[in-house]
């Protein structure tokens, strides 16, 4: 946890994660456009992903889970947390590096609608988990076909009762489930997709 001097304004979790992750990624040279939380507040660039979301996406990718906790990231030393996640997962057998996923996302984010969708941290984190499990299928999606699948996912997601779910957590999980089994869901009727996802 970052300790503040007396009188200092507390930093948001996003800002703390930005600071803790500065040595982990060369954010300036990532292919995916990104901004720190601080600069995002000063000059909002709508086509840039929060750096803290990239970090959370990375941890989700390593851990193969959408259950990412800001407090855990801040309180534990980030390098220890990541090392622990790498050891716990079978990362070497998956064949893709996280930077490859970021590059693929960056290539598709030239489309404004896709870029806007990935700006949601929950969509980005869920997608990172899906890519960990299914990038062989996902990587063949073009801008056009990905746009169709995002629109279809959003249509399916409208079927879930927002009063009965924690929307952010549920969205992460459903993005991971939908894109993690994209080949199957692409050929299934919407009603079947809704039923299957509602059982997850």
C-alpha cells in the first residue's frame, strides 16, 4: 500500500496501481494506446485504455480468472503477486504472450466502436481471460466480425436482470465465457447462448 504524508489527498486505487506498475510495463511503447489515471483525469483521451486496466488484464490473463481485486493488487507487492499467479497457472502451455493479445486488441481498436467497448475495464479484463483460453480462435476475428460478435454479446447481455447481479463482476465473467467459447456461441441461437451463460 502507498503511504501518504499528513495532509495528502488519498490516491484512487487506479492511481495507486499506475504507480506500482510503472516498472512492470513499458507503457510508452505498448502497441495499445494507454494513459495513466492522472493524465486521463487532466486530458481525457477517449481512445486510450487505463494503465490500471492493462495491469488488471495482465493479472487476469496470468491467473486465468476475472476475480481481480484492486485492494489485493495494492496491498501485496505487485511483483510477488504476479510471480505467484505465474507459478499457480500453466502459462507456458498456452503459447501466447500477453503483449500479443495487446497488439491484437490495438489493431482492432482502430475501429471507434471496438475501441469504446475495450475502454470498459470489465470488458477488457474479461476478454483477457477469454484470450488466455481461446486466442487460437479469437485471433482470426477481423474488425468486421469482431464488431458483429460484440454487438451480439451486448444483445445477449441485455437479457440478464441487472437487479439480481453485480453488473461489473458479471460482465467480466460473461465476456470471458462468451469469447472463451466463441466458435460454439457464433453458431448457437441467441436463446441458447442466454440459457448457457445464465448457468455460468
